[in-house]
C-alpha cells in the first residue's frame, strides 16, 4: 500500500487551486485529501482542479471523497474539475458508478492555469 501524497498550488484565491494527488486513495488517503482541501476551502479557495493522474489505487472511499469535495465547493459558490487521463482510473470510476466525466479537465487546460 502506498501512502497518499497531496500537493497544492495557487498564488491567488481568484485562480483555481490545483491539488495534485499521488498514491493510494483508500480510506486513509481520502481522509488526508479531505483534510487538506477543506483547510484550503476555509481559506477561501473554492475553485479546485483535482489532478488524480498519479493515483495508483482508488476505492469507494476515494470516490466518495471526490464527491464530497465537489459538494463542498459548490455549496460555497465554487467549482471543481478533475484531471484524469488514466484509462485504469476511468475504468475504476466506471465500476464504482462514479461519473467523473462531468468534472473532467484535459491536461492541456491544466497547463494553461500555471
């Protein structure tokens, strides 16, 4: 099992907060992600770009965390997009019934934010 690593990058609250996630998004990893992002939202970052391309494993806890983050930012008037180009993750999301497509952002769009 690989521990989840979360990196955030944003200079201003008016720009999306890019959250790069790597490792295993299981129950423990989901808790780490929620803690980091909730703290950022409390500081006023309500527009998120969640980059999960380096996630190796995701289970229902990880998918639930993504759903909860989306709900949280929408309640605050924000938005969330998901960078996810991995066919393996796409398949895992599909098996869990998670509709990641509505959140999907292409890697080229993410590069324009930097």
